[in-house]
C-alpha cells in the first residue's frame, strides 16, 4: 500500500527537475564568461580577453554584469 504513495512522491519530485536543470544551466552560462575573464585578468594577468573586446562591448559587458560597475 505504501508503494503507490512512494511512486506519487517520486513523480511529484521529478516535476521540478527540468526547471532546476534549466536554472543551473542559465547560471552556468551566465557565469562562465565572468569566470573566464577573471582567470585571464587575475590568475594569468594577460588581459587578452579585454584587449580583444570589440568597440562598444565593454558597455554591454557592464550592462550584463551590473555588480562590476565599480571596475569602470
């Protein structure tokens, strides 16, 4: 008698799995360029990515990552 209830609980728990996976992917895709830039500038100190930014991309970068406005 407990098996149907357990199956219902598992099914209810799996309903949010795609949403959680999508949220994790969005966070990873959002943070990946920031991590790459941080490694380039802080760890390697080459500043290659910043040198390769096209004209006007710096403003877009700070629009996407508003918490880095202090670096302008």
